[in-house]
């Protein structure tokens, strides 16, 4: 999960297209966004304090429908 945290920090604030893939590399979902960083981060909940540390793990956002929560997991 630390790898995902680092990748989220590196995403541009530009428009873009993103892919969610499973462990085998198969595409589960294709999306597009006006602000790529914000859109991709919206799939994950951060700890209440807003800080991402090694003690806290990102998890699927509870605001997502159940299908997308399962995908993000």
C-alpha cells in the first residue's frame, strides 16, 4: 500500500485517463478526469487526521458504490 501512497503524491493535477488493474494486470476500470490527482485520490479514504503514515492504510472510500469499493480493494 505504501507504493500506492507514493504514486498518489506523484499524480499530476492535469486532465488525464487512469486505469485500475488487478494483481494479474488485467484492466478492471478505465476513467477520465479533469484533475487526475483529485479523482484518483477520491477512490481512497485517508485517516481522520489527514496524515498518511505507515501505521495507517489507505482503504476504499465508503462514498463509492459497492462495485468500486471491491475494485479498489
